[in-house]
């Protein structure tokens, strides 16, 4: 992670607003619920400011939010930074012409899509999501962005689950684009 203007106090505030939910959505999983953070205007504003700073610093012209919680985080960032917002959706959720990208899950495959016309050559795209876990969805989004002719400005997440090695999976796919996590667990 590169240095940002986020203080330890801000990180602690955000961490204090993330609720652990044991055994959700299945036994053995410790779910990180960000809804308390979203409900706190001070915490949500601090998080939005963090992402806006990264977009400005890395010259983003568009913001991509990954379904579904990435939408909630990325849309206000795009508005505040004066950038376009592009949702990356599960396959079959967008009308019209789309670009799709399949990717591997732990048990099977999934596919994400963007509208074909929403990104173009010359766009610099910041990918925003709540959690980087295994990196599959983020990796597929990077491929979609490049297939659309755009450049990746970076990947920014609220939380990185370091023990799942998503950063390693993205590795070379990022090129010289940064991967920044506000909180690493």
C-alpha cells in the first residue's frame, strides 16, 4: 500500500464501524458487514474522501464499482471527484451491448459485464470495491477495462483479506497501477 493522507485515527474509526458477523453466509465464514460504516456519515465521508484522493492522485477519469457493495462506495466517489461511474455487474443484469469476462471461483466460474460503450480509449479507470479477497472479481474487471481500450489507474478497496492472497493473484495484471487497501486484515 502506498502512503495516503489517511490517519491512524481514521482507520480506527472505519474499523470500529465494521461489524463481524460469524457464520454468515455459511458456517465458518466471518462476514465483514460495512452497513454500520455506511450509516455513520462521518465514517462514510472519511472513506469517500480516501477514495477521491486516490482517484485524483492517479489521474482517474472514470470510476468502476464492482457489484454490489462496490457500487455503494464508488458512486459517491465519482460524484465528488467529478468523474463518470461505470458499474461492473453480474452477467445478464445490464441491457444492451456488453463486454463480459468469465473468471474462476473456488468452486466453479462466474461472469461479470460492463456496457460496451461506457469505457473507451483514453479513459483511466479506478476500480473500487469493499473487499479484496481472492482477487477473482478484481482480476476479471481489469481484463474488461483493458478490453474496452481503457487504462487501469488503480484498484482501491476498503479492506484487504491478506490471508486470501488476492494481491498476489492481481500481481502482474496491475502493471504499474497501484493496489491500495485502507485496512488489511
